[in-house]
């Protein structure tokens, strides 16, 4: 299982979408967690830029002002989502790994 976890301090910075898309493709990540997105919501265009093939299921919590915010994605080919919860500063997902037949808490 390969994951990408990053505190990016603003996910809408110029060129960051392309950089993230390249990282996802190069390392063939199975899950992504981006902290400090500094965004209240995300557009479909943003997700198409990162994940044009719709390989990931995306979840997020909005930022509060200019701080916080979290974006998380799991590869749907590899995982089934058992349960998803979000708090003020956390995203918790129980996922079932289809390959190894195990349940993980992310």
C-alpha cells in the first residue's frame, strides 16, 4: 500500500494540481491525504485535474478561514469504503483492502 501524505499550505497554488497528478501517477498511490488545503470547497474541475480517470473516492473537510482543511482520497480499485467520519480537524475512514482482504483505519 502506497500513500501520499502532505501538508501543502494551500492546494490551489499555481502548478500544484499538475504536480500532485504527476506524483499520483509516478508512485501509483493507493491513498492520499493533503492537509492545510485552505479551501472551503472543491470543484469538479479540480478533481478532474487530479484524477481524470475517476480512480479515487474523495472526501474533505473545509478550512476555517485561511487555515486548516483536509482532502483525502482512496483508490476505489484497491479499496472498499466501510465507514467514513469527519470531525473538525480529522478524517477517519475504515477501508477494506480488496487485495489483502484486511480492514484498515485511515
